[in-house]
């Protein structure tokens, strides 16, 4: 029996499994029965009487039973009675599945996919098909995706094919070589079917996993975490993904500039590269850095001071201290000449517009003064703000992404934190540990990751290799509960995935 793809959903009627963007959805048995039957008979309206017979046979049920099952199916699919993008109602008669459906054939699996012996990883499933699905010349073109290796070593982005298949395994015949004993000779393949990129397990010994779920066939989305053998990668819609860079700062601090953060900081770097050192030191365009607590806003402000080549002091001030500073007028400009003033407005109270207006007036005053080296003002805040004052309108705005939106950065950050206490030598990390770190929501952002690193150093500092079992229970539980592309727990995600 074929698989059916519609939108970002993939339905396997044989295993009765529905996935959305690679995430397995939980459906009640009657809801799954209804979905399969409607998709099978999608060319016509199905009467209520026929659906009653199909779902309940001769069993007497209330008149509200079928509408309740239809309502639950629509909720799972993101539909409602008004939109009806998937299930359409013909008043008082029945229902029809109206979304475009692509049928994906699943021929019998080959017996020679992998001659290796050995037990499969718990939860792993056997591949259904060794043949890449035919795309056809008229296949709709969806968003291009790339596969970015994270483990055992980070690497450049690999473009997923528009036609044909990308094979992964440890054999020389594979397009992507996956090392390690846990990888099969020909482990998995990625091929395009219409707008979807499908990852298919090819009868591997230890299974293929998407976002921690063992799968035989899954539709990939940007942000998905893929693990096969000891290989871990993230799917990205951005080809600029590459290796992390650790930028040392003063006082032993460092900024991990991964792809997501590098993209956000690109305007600041571009402005610095266009000017000479002297021009940058004399420039005073304000910068507004927004982001959740713990995303590295103060570190970025320190990095900006270093990039600018400014020779003055780096001064931090709260809104309360700023009022006193502004009150001193020209003396403050003289003291901070050629330096950077970082205003920590994250916890500001009261009328923002009032103190921003005073800040703008103070900057105007410095512009009119004879100070040859103006002050660079950097505001650190929880969220962006509309700046109406003339002196602030030219401000560059950057919003730092939370750590849950930067899975590519997490392994490099942890390795750097662990290497601090081991003379630059971080212990080896297992693939399942890297997968768990990337799936964790990180509500505390970088400070939470630093806390995890301290726990690992304190409790397992002598280990040469760290596994997922060494992680704190909270990280294992959260990463095992699943997450959506935005990084928050999906209420439909399964809760029983082993970590």
C-alpha cells in the first residue's frame, strides 16, 4: 500500500502513522480510520451512513459521534469548520477529503540492503522502499533544503537533490559518507517527491531518526534533527550554514558565532568592514540589541566595541544610572569620548519614550560639542523598540535568536564550555547526546547550557566520552518530549521517546 503525502503531512496507512513536517502525530483509532477511509475515497463525497458503517459497523452510537471524530481530525490537520482545507462538509450528506494528495509507491524491500548482522537500536524500524520516488518533470518546486553535519564533526551544508536521491552510509558508493560502526553500508537516502524531501531508511541495522523518532519514511523540514549511526545533522533552508567560530573576548569570555548568529550580526560586521579603523572610532551611530535574557546581548555589545576599534572605555549603565550620567552633560561626553556606552534596558520600568527622548537629546548635545571622538551608544533590551528621536532613527537594530532556534550552535558551545576546564581538550560526545542537546528547548538559553556543562564537568569530568545518559534528567526529559520547528513543545508530539 502506498504512502500519501498532502501539504507537510505524510500518511502511512499500513503502519497507521501520520507525520507532520517529520513529527509523528497521535490520533485516536477512530480518527485514523476516518482519515484513511476519506483519503482512499477522496475522489467523491462519502455519506454519513457509509462512514457510520465503516467506523462502527452495526454498533448503535449517538448522532454526535461522527461529527466529534470529524472535528478531532480537523483539529489534528490544522483545519476547522470554516477553512475546510482538508475535509469538506456537504451539508446533511457527508464529507470529502479535498486536499491535493501525492501517492508514493512502496515496493517490497530488497533483501540485500545491508548484509551486516547485529541488533537494531530500540525503536528502530525497517525501511519500506529502496527505490527513490519518481519526481517527474512537472513536480512542484518547494523550498530548497540543505543538510548540515553537526557530529562527529561540523561541516559545510550539503544541498538536497531536486532530482534523484542522496544516499548516506559508510559505503564508498554513497553520496555522503557516514563513519562509525553504527552506520550501515547503505543506511538511508533523501529524495524529493513533489514539494517534499523524504528521508527513507534503507533497512539499516541501527535505524534512522528524525527529531529523536525512529522512522522508515519521513518528510523533512527546516530545523529537523537527523541521526543515523554516529552521524547527526540539522536540516536548513539556508545554504550559508557552516562551521561555528569561537571569538575570544577580553577577560576570558568568548562569543560562539554560528550560522544563525552570524547572519544576524552581518549588518554590524559589514558596517565595520566598510570603514577604516579611524573612521569606525569616530562613528557614533547607535545600535539596538534585542533578544531574550541569556542570548548573549552583552557579549555582542562587547564584541561590537572590539570590532569598532574604539579606544575609549566600555561603560555599562542601567536606565537609572543613565539619568545621572545624562545630568552631568558635557563631562560625561568627555569621560566616554571614543568609547562605548552599553545601556542595559532589559529591565527598564516606567515611560520608555521619556528616557529615550532624553538619551536622544544627550546624543544631540555631544554631536554639537567639540568632542572629536563621539560616544557609541548600544542599547540592550528584551525586544525592539520604535525610535522616533532624530538622533536615534539611524540606529542599527539586531535581534538575537534564542538558543532553541540555534541548534547548530549548541554542540560547539558545549564543547567550548567543557574544554575550559580541561586545558582546551573537550571529551568526545556521543551522537545521541548531541541529538538530545539539539532537541532541548533551552528556556534559560546560554546560561542554562553553561550550567549543564558545569554539571557534566563536576559529575563526569574524568570521562573520555560523554553519552546522553550523563545529561541532567531535565534535559533528557525535555529533549525526549519532542519540539516544533519554533522550538516549543508540540501538544501532539509523542511523550515516550527514549533519550
